[in-house]
């Protein structure tokens, strides 16, 4: 469904999209780099408004969010398109192509959210939610204004301009932001973006909402000790309590490098924990994913797969009283 986009300006017969740092200048009947924002006779149109390709009820830990409503389920939805072009994209079928979709109005999606038993809200995920901006914004605004007890979650690459981010953050309860690397060359070559823009969004977001960060460690590209230390040090300077998820890469889409070595993953976690209180490994079997008190080591949330045993009911360790960054 076509829907006029926000954050653009006209330049004669062209339009300049100002939603993300690409700032695409789009000719008539052409598309931006995200494949979903087009110029139709001098009007920027979002072609993915309300178009849903994927919908499921997921454990919130699957986003991954380990410190936000642990053990709860959330309605998760995605559309198509992305403003990155990662060669290791795990959701390339919807991010880099135009799959079959079904139109669902904001009202209908909210109705579905309310009807699901024990559901905590809506997570915009699977593909990049920032380029689904108009639909995400309108749905989130209506949900939070009419049903403030429900939550809005974004799983995002963080490649969005600050102004649209600030407009949306008023209605967002939690984010998982992908920090692909700390190396500018990696971001440009492998992902088609720039790291400084993402770092700016992380620093802005942590001021307003709950943020967790995920980094996919790719064998031989961004899994060096220096790279991991740079990421963890940056996040630690913002707040030591930001949870960091280090995810193990497996060959997919256009990248055929061997899977990242498990020993590298384990060592990366040790390095990151010098700067951060909560570091987790993803896509690694047999590794403890539980949350412990950084001060006394008391188990606070035990995890086996997606089974979660929550052993606290406030933001303090029940044993020593140390403040814990968990949203219940």
C-alpha cells in the first residue's frame, strides 16, 4: 500500500529522503537504497506501509532482549526492505527481495496484539523497522496512547537520522540495536553504511529507552580482540549496564566464510566483560546464558534455551541489594 512518507523535501522533479543517513535523492518513479521509498510525481511514497511478510509470537529473549520483561512473549511482525546490504544477512528473503505480503492496518494489528493471551506488546523486527517508519510510528502511537500497559520494541540496525528517531522514541519501550562492528571500512564494505551514524543513535537511544546491543562476530572480519574491546569500551563508557549480545556467525546469503570459532566467542565474552556487566553469547550451544548479579554473583534469571526462570521481582539483587538493569 502506498502512503506518503515523512522526512523528505522536494527538489524539482526529484525528492530527497531524510529518514536515514543515506539521504537518497530519488528521481521520478525510482526507489531509494532501501527499495521501499519511491518518488511518485514528486511525492515520496512508502510502498511497504502496513505490508506484513512475517508475524509470530516470540519469547522476548529471541529479539534478543534479556533484560526487558524476561520470560514473556511478544507479537513480532516484519515487512520487507532494508537500508543496509549486509552480505551475511540472515533475513535476506524479506530484507533484500520483495516477498509476498499482506496488508494489515494499524488498528487490526493492535487488535491482534490485544487478543493474544499474556502478550506484552508488539516488536517490529525481522526486517529493518526504521524504513517501515510511517506504519511503525502510527501503530506505536495508537497502541501507547490507548493501551499504555502494552510495550513497543524495535529490533533495528540503528541507521536512522536523529530527528525521526526522537519522534518515534516517545512510544518505544525497548530496542535491540545491531552494532555490526567498530571498523568504518567494515561498515561501508560489508553492510553499506557508516558506523558513526549508528553510534550516534545508540548514544541517543540509551537516554530515552531500554537498549540492548547485538554484534554478530564474523570469522576473520570483526572478531579480533581489538574490535571486541573497542565495542565493549564504547558501550561501557555510555553505561556499564547495557547488555551486549555477541552472536556467532554462520555462512549464509552471499558470505561463505567458515563459522566463527567457539573459542573466539568465549574469549570475546571475557574481553567484553572487562567493560560491561552483562555479556551474552548467541548461536553457541552449551554456553550459560543466565543473568547474575555483577556484585555478588547471585543467579537472577536462569535461561535454558528460551525457558526462563526469573528469580527476582524488583530492580535489586535479592541477596545483596545491588541495582540491576532489568525492566519488569
